């Protein structure tokens, strides 16, 4: 095995991605023991020469642990954007309703209609909900997450001019959740 075989892969990759390029599990183990790769989590690897990505790396590694399409969202996205002081104990992922995982450190919100084309950005390979969609999801699922933190964070984001309540409303309308979040947005919409 030559180490240049890993050049086709991104800095952080899953065992499935390595296998798709022809790298065997034996080669992965050997690369880890020689120090060429770091094993971040079960089935997720990082090139040792890659710079430490901090929170971005943790979130990207979490998305690589799920074999189906998923996106970082909810409290994890708020923390990524620096809009909350809460440090989530788990990485919150949005996924299709058929996705199942019992891996520790992950909390998966399964959605029947995930709307992958609305409010999800790609930040260097990391699929994460936009600020607007993050607030739509948090307010729509307020019984699970508490509306207070979402509303306080939204108010801070609006005052810092990182988003506008109308933008949040447009995303909610695109997702069919306008009626669920409008009562929570009205105080900000009519504030001067």
C-alpha cells in the first residue's frame, strides 16, 4: 500500500469512502499504526498531516458516522454559529425518517420530509442548517428544546444583524411550518 492512495480522499473521511476508492480495511489499520492517519471515531479517519479543525471537525466527523444523508442542525448548529452559550452534550443531526443509529454522542432527529433543498449550506464538506433554518427547526420543535433559548438566540442574531425575522419566516414558509412559528416570530416582526 502506498500512502499516495489516500490523496484522493478529503482530510476527514469515512471507511465507506475509503472502500469506494479501493482502500481496504487492512490498509486503514496499517495507516493508523504507522501514524499516517488518526482514527477520530469508529469508521471515521483524519489524515495526520491535516490541520486540527476544532468544532468543524467534530461536526463533520459526526456526519460521516451516519451512512445516509444528514445535516448538522438544532443546538449543534446554534453553537457552531456562536449564537448560544450552551455547549451541546451530543451532536444533533437531521436525517431521513428511515435512518437509525445507536452510536454514542449523536442525537438524530428523523424527519419525514427533510427538505434538503431548503436552508442547508455546505461549509467545506459540512452540511449544516443555515441560521434561519436552525431557528425554524428550534421553534417548530419547541416542546423538545424549549422556546426560550431559541427566542433569546434569535433576538441576539437579529440585533447583531446576522439574520432578519422575515428571512426566518421565508424559510418556514418554504418548509410548510409558517403557522407553527409565526406566533413566536410576531414580537420580532413588529418590533422597531
